[in-house]
C-alpha cells in the first residue's frame, strides 16, 4: 500500500509525539491510514524506548555510489522516509563520513 503523507497526517503525528489532542479529525483515506500505521509507533512516547534502523542499499550491496553519494542509492522516496523518521525520533546515529559531509555542506 502506498502511503499518503498529507499535512493533516503530519500534524496528527506531531500531536501524537507531543501528547496533545489533535483536532484534525479521524476520517482518513487508505493512503493516510497507511502513513499513520507506519509512523504512529515512532511518534508515541508512552511505549518506552526502542531502536529503529534504516539503511539505503543498492542491489549490489553498496550503501553509496563510488563517489560516496548516498542520495542516488536511496532515491527521493527513501530520503523522504528517512527524514520523517528523523523528525519523529529523539536521537539519530550517523557515520563519521556523514558527519564530515554534513559539516562541510
């Protein structure tokens, strides 16, 4: 099922994360329901700590191109998913090359 990340869904997820009541309603399309099913567990704070790992990998096992670019491996949908996860969790662990690349950007 393809997820549908709408402003209404993102607002609802942020309300879940902050433990506040959302007035955005509960009438969801199938794609919105899929997005809630996927991201709601990350937004909840009442379940205790847990860890999530996400990696982009090509069919030949690479996590980056020969030049070190990971964007082309994950693609735009993979990057959008990664950034949603990062926005909902409390901490992110990255590799040293990512840290060096981000500090130079």
